C-alpha cells in the first residue's frame, strides 16, 4: 500500500521587529522601577501640607502702637463743652454699722511676678558671644556689635524664659552697658520651592550632575521643609524639618538627615529636652532653638523682620540641633554684595558660621532682600575640605 505522507506544517511567522522592541522597552522600564532609578520611585513622601500651604508672608513681632488722635486744625478755636446740669442727689439713708475688718486677700501672682526657671544653656550663649567678641577684638580696634537672638528671645531678659524679651549683645557678653532690646520682629516667608545647581568636592572626586531642591511649605501654623540632593534621578541626601510656627518664629518638632539611613532628632518641648534616635545622650532644649535646616529660614526671617537690627559686623547666636548633637552656632552678619547665579544677579546679605571646634563645619549663607531674604546660595565646607555649594537655578511653581 502506498505510504501516506503527513501534510507539511506551515512555517511559523516571525514576530515583527516592532513587537520585539516594545517588549525590550517594557522589560527595561520594569527593571528601572525595581532598581529605584526613576523619579517616581525615589521621590520623597509627600508633605502633609502639600494641599493646604499658603504663599503669604507671616509677620511676627511686637504689637503696633496705637495711633494718636488727630490733632485739631491750626487756627481753630477751642470751644468749651457746655456744662452739664447737676444731677439731684438722693436722700441720705441711715448708715449700717461697719462690719468687722476681714483679713486682706493675698494678691494672685501675675506672670511678671512668678519666678521663672533659669535656662541651663544661657551661659553657653554668653560664652560663645564673649569668645567671638574677644577674637574679633584681637584683630580690630573696636569689637563689632553682637545681637543674641533666635526669635523674640534666644537669651532671656528681665522676663526670664517666657520669650517676651530679648537681650542684646551687651548683656549676653558681659558688657557694662546692659542694653535690653524689645521683642524681635520676624517675617516668615510664604511657601516656596527653590531649585539649585550644586557643585562641590567629595574626597578626590568633584560633584558633577548633582541638583538640589528646597521645598518650604507652611499654612500659618505648621511648616514642612525639605532639602534634597539628587544625582541621576536618585536622592543621595535629604534633610527634613517639620514643626510649628509660634511666638519665637519657626519652632521645630523633628529633624532628620538621610544618606544611607535616617537619623533623627526630636524636640520634646513639654520636657525641655532634645532626644536623638542614635545613642547620643539627650540635650537641654533652649527657647528659640533651630535645626540645621530650619535655621536657614529663621535667619532670613530675622533679617527680613528688622534689617537695621543686624548691621554689618553683628553676630547672631542660636542653639542649632543636628542629627546627633546640639550646639550654639554663631553667625557673623556681613554687608551687601552683588552675586551672579544661574538664576540671575542678586544683591545679597551674607551670614557666615566659622568653625570653632576641630570638626565643625563652615556654613555660608547668602539671602536676597528682593526675594524676602530667601536663601539664594548655601555653601557648607567640612573640616576635611569636602564641600557642597548650592546656587539658585530657578524658583519652581507650587501646585495646590
């Protein structure tokens, strides 16, 4: 019998090149998401104020003086008011016998008469200011004026720790004049987002392709600040500060710094202490204390509130909290200068924190009066020579 041959199967069609390319792109995108190289995968958690921030400036300071009554126009004759007819007096009633005198009640203590506890770190501010004044007096004939202020009261004055009075440099550094200034005015900027171009040095490698972003959000009562450095869509360093806006200006509640892991500091205000997430012992909390990120905005708010109070040569002393420590930072206030940045040319005021200990960082801050004393350049130099220089690139739009 003849053998029946099986019918030949049709050749399988080759997949088109477009399908292969689409499949390749999809696989690459999946790997990018899993590796955390896309902006959506590494972006910071949204701020709780993202949907209710405000962009108006908050002014904190002494209440405005009452306006005087308008004066009468010149040449006008003062007319006396017509006399009122006397009211008839009622008939006299027989007096009741006077009761026995009772002991006079003791007056209730007023806020000004209540003894306030001493702040343990007041002397540290005085020593810091005295040391700065002594160093500057050795190189100059006249020492600069010093203003110890971290809000309405960095060093308590006559009213103690209530924060309602501030002491000038003369009192803090032991000067005999003992001038006491009034409450310090602040102008806290509205919500803003700033983009920076970053240059620097890390070891033997220069920083290239790094971008920075400072997001400042506030709703009049709370604030949220975040400074991020990114490289190739990856966040390599983040500082985050969150807290309240109160009588002393910015009042942090939590500060964290994240590189490979997060390290945080907590401001326990009801106990007057600073608690660290690391093994560092807790530290006393002073009135007006800031962290390493909020201090940038607080210094700008101080200068914006009363620029004449901080002339060239003044020194501002503030307790500054890092992820593992709390110390007194002193900033030297310099005069105006011109600065060319990627965002344009600005007239700025410079504040410098010089290192006083072997491992202290040098911090330089430039604020622009025309932008409400917002920071337009931030440079931090470590003891080993590594530095990061952030220069304003643009002001980013806020999305509500």
